[in-house]
C-alpha cells in the first residue's frame, strides 16, 4: 500500500505543473538568483581622487589605483569639499586625497594619502579602504627606497600567506554550499501543500478509508519528494562546479548521505506542517517561516554561529539546515571525512525519526465529524402526490 501511495504521489507531481516546477526547476532558479544577489565581492567600486600634488608620483599612484579590479577612479576633484555631494548622490563610495608633498621623501617623513569613505556602504567602503591602503603603502615604500637608496622602509619581518580551500576568498565559494540548504527546502514546501491540497479537494477522505497505516501513508507521500530532492542535490552540485566554479573536493557518497538525511529531516518537518495546516494558504505561510527564514539567519551560512547568543545556538541545534551547512560545507570545500562529522550524522538521523513520529502521532486517520450522508433529494409537489 505504501508503494501505491508513493506511485500515486509521483504521478501527481508529474501531472501538476506547479508542483513539478517547484521540486525541479525551483531550486536551480532560486540558486541562480541568490548566488548573484548575495555576493559580497566588490568589483570596480567608484572612487574619487583629489590630487593636490600633480606630479609623476601622484600620477603613478592614481594609475595603480585605477588598475585594481576592485577600484575604478570615477571622478577627479579639486578639493575634498566636493566629496559630500558625491556621497549623497551615490556616485562614489570613497575618496582618496593625495597631499601636495606626495613623493617628497625624507628620513623623517614619508607623505601619506588620506581616505574618506561613505559609512552608509560599509562593505564596499571597507574593501576600497583596504585596497587603497595596500596600494598606497607599497607605492610609498618604493618611493622611499628609490629616493634614499636604503632598505630602511622595508618591514623587518616578512610574512607569507597561504589560502586554503578558497584561494580568491570568493563569497560565492563561501556561500554556495550553505545556500543549498535553503534551496533544498522547496521539495519540503511542496510536500507541505500535499495533504492540505487533498484535504481541500476531498480526496484525503478516500485515502483515510483505506486500510493503510498512518505511518505508511505518510511515508508513501514522502518518498517521491525525497527522490526529486536528491535529483536537485546533484543538479545544484553540477551548477556550482560548471557555472560558478565552486570546487567540490569531498567524497560524493559521504555528501549524498548527508544530503539524504537532511532531505528526510526537512521532509519530515514538511509532513508536520501539512498535518497541522488545514488549507494551502496556511501551509505556505508556515512552510516559508520554517524552511526559509530560519536557515537564512540561523544556519551559519551568512552569520557566524559563535557570534550568536547561547540560547539562539541551542535553538539552531533543532534545525536540520544547521547541521547540513556544517557537514555539507566541510565535505564540499575541505574534503572532510564522514567519520569526522559523526555528530551531524547522528543529529540529522534523530531529527528525521523524530519528525516522522511527530507527524504520525498528530495525523488523525479519520474525518473530523464523521462522514456525512448525502442529503435526501427534494421532491416536487407532483412527485409527492404520486408517492
């Protein structure tokens, strides 16, 4: 009977265009949108330059600033007083003031540039400030070394950097594995609508009249969505690697197991929502509150878990997305072995079983108020006379 219910649900998904798009194209479509809109990589941020020196050294510095992929020299100003209007109109995010004595190096003083940033654009401004500092610092050291013929301005200690797992520090590489947890919530939303839709259409009463057990009925409705969800997992992996250059360095079987447990736990929560909600409108609202808002803010994808209050961290332990992001990101980017992630495996398994049992306990395999008999036909006056 469970297989029959699963077959029925699978056919319904194929025939219902909205549900089919939600569990197939929906995750890919949203991933494309989120990947492009949530990136924090700054490119060609508009910069204003106030050159008070007008010499070869200041020209060389401006050329270096403009050559950076993160900065674009948008305006050349006569004084710093003009920057306020540019900030208000949003034409630039920062301004660099090159002093009049720039390039004139002595043993006691090396002229430094001044940066003015727009505090209403903190991410862009901070990136520009860091880039300007690095370029100006390197250029000042070159000027000092050439003028004084000395390595006095070289740092006494040299440091080297080695960036692992994300060489370019790209936000796409950082966010993509976590975003998958949000996108894979769409099959759970579709499942949340399933029982509510059948309850509204009256077909749920026919299922309740069958001798199938509650758990088998719910599992039968769950399996097709789990299958489509796993297809979405591999489609998103291919999208990340071939379109966004997000390298997958881990074991595919280990990642598949984590994704399977996460999908089962999320679909279990979807069953709970579908059992509680009596209408599709209510199911949609609850599903969005469960599968989109908490994973966005409380999964660790965008906001560090350690920065959150202890109480919030305890609440995060009950979310499947939190454990999927932790384990999935470790396997995806770092190639972590599954044995190192045993805690996430155990917690996802516990949540999966717990959600299935809760939905089975809540689900009542009977129609509230009993089955209604059809109303007797209303006889006309002529029919009454004949009777």
